[in-house]
C-alpha cells in the first residue's frame, strides 16, 4: 500500500513527546512490512541544523485563502520536509517561553496544503494519508474540499490526545482558507470558535486512537473534551501503541552506565542505580528509587506527585524527576527538592540520555496520570526493569497488570482514584513487594519480558486503511 504519514513531529527528527516515537516507528514498521510509506514533516530549525537533509524541490507555491506562500522541499531516507523559514525556522515546534505561537493555525494550514500539493510533483500518489493530531487535522478537510487533489486517496486521523484540539478564533477561517459555509456545527465550528482536530474528525474517512480503553473514554466520557458525541457517532478504533525495542533496549543502550538483559538484571540495575545516584547527588543508593519522566501537567498528575512527595520520602523512597511544563508545578517540585537534598532530584528540561539513565537506574516508575491516551514511558520503563506504578486509565490500564501477592503474572501496581491517598497506598503495596526479594525478582522479570511490539498494531492500521468506511459529508 502507498501511504503518506503526515505529522507535526517524528523521531529521529523532532520530538516533544510520545507522538514522535509513534510516528517514526509506524513509518519504519510499515516499510519493513513491505508497504511504501513516506513521511512528511515541517522543516523545523532543529531538523535543518541536526540532519543531513537534501533540498530536492525549490520555489514551489501554494495558496491558502487569499495568501500565497513559497516553499522548498528537503528529503532524507523516505522523509520529506516542507520548508518555509518564516513559519518553521524557529527553535520551538509549537511555541516558546511566551506560549503557543499566535500563527499556529496559518503554520499548519500551510503545511497541510503544501503536503497535498507536493504529492504529484514527487510522483508519490498515496492511497492513504495518515494524519496525526490537530496540527494535521486540516489535511482531510482540504482533501475532501478540493477536487483538484487525488480523490481516490483516503485519510485516517489518529488522535494521540483529545485534550489538545487546535482551537482558534473564528477570524482564523480566512487564514486557513475555509469559506463561511464551513463555520457550522457539522463542519469546523466548535462552540463559537474553530477546531482543527474537529476538522480532522469530520472529514477523515476513519478515526483511530492509541489504546482501546482511551477509545472508550473519549467516546463515552468527558475525556472527549466536548467532542465525545461526534467521536461516538463517527466511531473510533483503539489501536495500542508499541515501542521500538531496537531503540529502547538496556542490553544495547549506549547512554546507560552498563548494559544488561533480563538474565543479568539484578547486577545491571544495581550498577545503573548507583551511577544514577552518583550523577544526581542522591545520598543513599540502598533506598528504592522512584523515577518520574514527562510533561509537568495536570493531565500527568504532577500536582498529585508534588502534594505527596514529602510523605513518599518519609516512606523511605528516593525520587528522581525529569521534565518541564507547567511553571507552578515546576516551582513546587523545586521547592520540595531544596528541602530534601540527596533524597529528591528535580531536573528541568528535555534530556534523552538522562531519561535513559533514569529508566535503567530506578526501581519504580510513577505515572499517576488523570488521563493517558496510551503512554509510552511505562512500556519503556518495563523494558528497563523499572516497575510501573500507574493510575487505571487509558493505555496504562491496557498495558499494566496489577501485582497481587496471590498471582504470579503482575507487571506493576495500579490505583484508581486521582488523589494522594490512593497513590500513597499503592506505593505502600509496591514497597512491600520491593522488600521481598523473590517477589521483586519475579516482577522485574515479568516486566522486562513483556513485549509491546509494533507488528500487531501495524496490521491493525492496514486493516483500517483497507476498510470501506468512506467519508459521507454533504
Ligand atoms: P506524552 O503524553 O508526553 O507523549 P508518553 O509517555 O506517550 O507521553 O511519551 C513520552 C516520551 O517522551 C517518552 O519517550 C519519554 O521518555 C520522553 N520524554 C518525556 N519527557 C522527557 C524529558 N524531559 N526528557 C527526555 N525524554 C522525555
């Protein structure tokens, strides 16, 4: 099958979160399975600076509304980069320290139109456009709307997080080139504004999301953030993400202190833990270490972590945190770290090597998310033998099996309520298991042996691409 994977980020080129891992792995997996899958990304500053991309087309023009934009196309290994310096030669992908870029609607409208317009010049002629999240939600709209494009092509939208909807004021209708008739409830309008995610849902042929439980949550509960009715009417298939075990393997990872596999996990993890404690000035490597990595946000439950940290320390855990995001959460985490030197380490920023050292050197990995479409971090943690402690939601519910003393098949610890008491109780269960060497050995073995490969997910996506569920808007 000929597929164009169109996304705002993908590894190894640009990453702010799990979406990038998923898109990169999907493209690679599709090609390994014999499909012809190309990838389209905006040509951000970091891609121009860090990758040996080659310019293959120049001086192209595309009209969006009454504006004409010029662009070039670069390429590397089956990926194509749409370059317009005004829109994409910035250090942030979607914003900077002042917040989201105010021209995000124009930036991604331009990107979607340029991708569609470039296909015939490149001779790609895709059968499927697979788009991801609100940034590419306009592509199905343009594909549906403009008869000049290849109309046999279908589009599939994958929602990686329904909480981010690409909402802009009605005035953005002009800058994305949408006529007035589309400012209505059955088209782009969303509570008096427009939503680019909604555009993708309405005009794509099929909608998927990244775990079966999250598919239920966004169609049946308020986790659809106002789109649950539309999503339920459209139908959403939940396809559980995998992780790329070539990239997340403690036996080959060059960023960690020493390599280990499931057979050598005790020795390997203990050496990696000592190293982690040393580089982060933690004062007692004998204590169990909890790792936390991710975006500091309400969604991820970081406020629950901040509110529980003092008690977590008094239970006898050390805690290592890496991430950035909400400034208030950042400040409260830093304040606690100052009070507990050598027991809590808070590291602000995006640091792939440190993340890998935390996965390898921690005993437990905490994700108290209020909602979690899929979550990759818990699967990565499992691969490195760090036992997940998670809230029962979305992909966390689909990937972790709760440890019960009477069962031997557990892979982690699950709690249900989004509050400190439930989190601390769950950590109490984890501590008890940690202190029993036989139980802990079994848990780490179960976790490291659990595999979430892409193979099955890719077959499911191919099924979706092949289904006859064509869009039927009037
Ligand atoms: P998200 O909702 O942010 O996409 P996921 O769990 O699906 O969360 O994926 C997060 C990915 O980003 C994982 O690969 C994780 O290791 C990585 N990551 C998140 N924050 C950081 C950080 N501050 N530094 C390095 N890697 C990070």
